[in-house]
């Protein structure tokens, strides 16, 4: 009699798929099209970084990218489509950089260490980096207009849902059964914590003591990850075991 197949590890199953935010919409285009798209996005990012989103216009992008309005709108019909593509590209860049950085990696059964490492990074005085601030500024722009921009809402909803599923799978593959709280709820809580802390610190870098916040959040999350109740040394989160 054949032995039953081992149960699928949710961590391994989702790891076979593309990490959210890393899929490039330009894949499959010609080299010329890819080059043109990158020129447009480079110009838009430069304007946003140097002058703010409010100064972004198709005319300024045309001038900086060195192309006509017809060439520009062939690849991006509206300024809004450019903003969404800039946001996607910034996300892909930050995710790639995070994958190459030191520290525990997701989908290796180390979700708890990843959460602590990420939390510590988000509480550093230098966080977010300039590119991260531009990314958050774009996010706030999308949020402010979602009431009458369904394309913004759908794109953000899709990305957050994909990323939430990725975190949830990492949690499910790292915590032994039974789970006291569903991995998807834990993933939603992690998203909310990181996003909320980023917003507060962007508005007021001295909103709270960062080491105390780290220790407090870890203490709150410990039971959800099935860890002991000890509060770690804040400086230890980024160290490899």
C-alpha cells in the first residue's frame, strides 16, 4: 500500500510563486519599449524626488525624458498611469534591496526573526531612506484620491493582499500548529504596525522612544508567534543566529 503523500508546506508552496512587487510589467516588451518606459519613469522619479509630486506633469516629463507627447502617451496614456508604474518600480527596487540585505530571510521558517529584524529597521533614525519617503508620499497621494480613483484602490488592494498572503504563508510555515491566531490576521497586524509606525515617524521623528517601542511591540507579538515571553535586547534583532 502506498504511503500517503506528505502534507504540503505552505511556506514552500508560496515560495514557488513570484514575491509580490517583484513581477515587472515590462517583461515581454521590445528593448526599445523597455528603454522608453524606463526613460519616462526615470524622469518622473527625478521630478518627484527633486520637487515633489505636486510638480509632476506630462510636459515636465517630456522635457526631461526628451520625447514628444505622442511618444510619452504611447507608453503611458495618463499621468496617473505613470504614478502607478513609478510606485510599482520603487516597490520592486526596495524588495530586491531587502532580499540582498543582511538579516533573516522570509520563507525559511524564521518569520519571527524576520518580523523583529524588519521592526528594528523601521525604527532606525535613518528610516525611511529617501526612496522610501518618496514611496510613502506616493501612497498618501493614492489614498487621498481613492474615493474617485478606482484604479488606485484596486492596485493598492491587490498589492497589499498579495503581500499579506506572502507574510501569512511565512507565518504558517514557521509556527507549529495549532495557531492561536490565524496567520492572515497576524499578517494584517504586521502590515498595520509597520505602516502606522512609518506614518508617525515621518510626521514626528520624536513621537516615541524607539527602543521602548521595539520592546513593547515584541512583547505584544510574542504570544502570536508561540515564543517565550522574554523581551529581547533591541540590538539583537538584526543578528544572525
